[in-house]
C-alpha cells in the first residue's frame, strides 16, 4: 500500500487542536496530533506546505524511514513546530500499521507490561478549603494520584489554579479566557515559597500518608530556589516536583539535585533526546515529562525512554487538555508497553472535545487503559468538528510585581 492522501484538520471543540489524517490507497485511515498550544497554525502550515506533498505515494509501512527522512532531510532539525509535525506523521503511520495488523497499537510495541497506567489528576484551589474540596472530588472520581496547585495570598489568579471551584472546573485558558492577547497574571516567587510548604503539610495531615501527591512549579524558580523548595517539601513525600526551574539550562539541575531528594520531573517543553542528554546521563531527574505529540512521536519517545531506562528514569508523559485525545491515546499505548512507565497525567477533555474525538480509552480505579480497538482507538468526526471553528487563544503572561515578564 501507499499513502493516497493526507489532510490537516484544524478545529476547536472546546479548545484548539491540529490533527493530521493520513489515508492509504486501500482506505485505511491513521490520525496524528500536531497541536502546539497557542502556536497551532504554525504547525498546520509546516505540515500543509512542506510535509504533506512529500507523503503522497510513500510506503506507509516504512515508519522509521519516514521519521528519518522528515528529521534529517529537512536540514533544520528539532524545535517544537518541526517535532510536532514529525510526531503527527509518525503517530498516524503507527495507527495505520496497527489497524492493518488488526491489533491495538500497544501490541506492536511489545504488549502490555501492566494492567493499566497510573493516572494523576489536577486538584487546585484558591485557598486551602477550596483545594481540599477539589482533592476530595478527585478521590471520589477514583484518582489515586493527585497534583495539587494552590493560590498564593496577595497574588490573585495564578495559572494552574481554577478560579471557579465547582467540581469539573478547569484552570486552562480555553475556551473561557480566549482573548486576542495573553491575559496577565502577577507573580512573586518569595511569596509562593513561603506559602507552599504549609499547604502540603495541611494536605498530608488531612488526607494521610498514602495519597500520591505531585506539584508543578511551571519553571518559575531559580535552581537555588528550587533546591530550597524541594528540601522543604521532603517531609511530605512528593511523587514529584515538576518544572521547578527552566530546563533549557540542564546544568542548573545539578544545583537542584545536590540540595534535595524530592523526586524531579522535567521536559514538557522539550522536543528531542538532546534536551535531556545531561539530565539523563547525570541522573539529575527522575521522570521524563515529554508528550508523544511534542517529541517526534512514538518512534522517538520510545527510544528516549529506552535511554532513560538505563539510568532508572521513568515516564510521566505530559497530558493536559492541549494534548488532543489522539496524542493522549498514543502515549497510553506507549506507556502500557514500556517497562519504565512511571505515571500518566490525565486532565479529562471537555464534552465537546470528546464528541469530535471518539476514544476507546478508559479510566477505572485510578488507571487509564488505551482499549483494545485496532490502532490507536480514536475516530475523528468531521461533521461535528465543522461546527467548532478555530479561534486564536493564548496562554497567560506572568509579570513580577514591578512589571517584569517572568517565566511561568
Ligand atoms: C502544565 C500544562 O500539564 C501541565 O503540567 O504545565 O498546563 C501546560 O502549562 C500547558 O500544557 C501548556 O500548553
Ligand atoms: Mg507542567
């Protein structure tokens, strides 16, 4: 068989997504996720203008060759746009291969290594009472692992904390806060560092020692501040402290690692194994945060995880709602198959998203499972998608109290 057609589908059911659909001359369809939050149309153009014309007529079974061709022969390597485009092609071709084999994709990756993938949900609250209600909601839904994010006195709305505390409310910026320009939030790292350890103490006290707790620092600390936070959180036994400092300075993580034994997770904005080279070989992290969607697909992330396995580093793939159900399904198949799976982020998509992307994955007793449909197990409904038009939407900007733009 060969590739007959390839289409880029841009839609906005609940939030913006870029999806690639590849069809073979026998009519087998594969889907890939190419969504880069806030920069969606750049990947859509990269695919449409420079990748799709090269796919037509290729042998769809030659996945490794397609990957190497798109990575090496473009000359311009790496970067989120390029790697998301390659990921979409790679995942769509794996979807086709598994459908042709009549098997769920994880079977082609070596079969299941576990009954399901431990998932963590996102609890948050502007204050401690609201956070505890949110944690209880997650426990009631069956979560065994929960990320907790808290408001900080004096700072107002903070990214990662739902402003509306009713069950099911989300902190992410779509669609409620779609604005032509990024919203602005205030940030003060010293206020945050004073506040967070007390919140963890109270949550441990209330919910006991067994609950798996995680926290995301959204790149806002210096290595020294991150080391100090990690140290002060040690009594509360975190599963991980995520993105405590911007990860492009890999050497900075030596400073963090030398100061704390709190497990560290990093990499949701990374694109290739080279972003991890020092972090992995020097064992400066415990978990790889990459998503299949932003790291060149299953082909590349599987190799990255094999490299990480040598150093006892596990997966914690990025799974917020801007990873489409196609991207999430792909990493569930990979997570089920690899030996060094750690945990999977799971922020349930909105009803609109799940109407357009019909999925076979399940969440039961705290575990996600990709399902047993042939391929990825995701179908895309064009008719419904047509009702959700793309609207530009941006993540917020964080500014310090004096107006300086800060990492977030
Ligand atoms: C977050 C995300 O899921 C996470 O850990 O860091 O909300 C992230 O900020 C967004 O996916 C950005 O696109
Ligand atoms: Mg994060």
